[in-house]
């Protein structure tokens, strides 16, 4: 494999670090999901309701919290 192809392959792997439907905890205690539906589903599975706080940094999804019903 030549050097350029190897760099392109490594870059592609790095971009796939997290799944688009994965929920990620943020430093401030909020959660980030790719979509509103993902956030609602995540909280629903835990017996709570999603409260969307807004767009995530760099518009990479939504920030939200799970609140008990």
C-alpha cells in the first residue's frame, strides 16, 4: 500500500470514531445525540423524558438531558 493510500485509509478510520446514533456524555453533564429521535429513544429506554437544550458544538447533533417523568 502506498503512503497516500495509507494516509487516506487512516483518515477514514478516524472519522468513524463514533456511531451516528450513539449518545455521548459531555463534560458539563449533558448528553449529545445525533438527532432528536435518538435523544428521545435513549431517555425513553431509561424511563425518562428527553429535554433538548439545543444544538451540540459544531452542530454535531443535539444536547439534551433525561428527566424523570
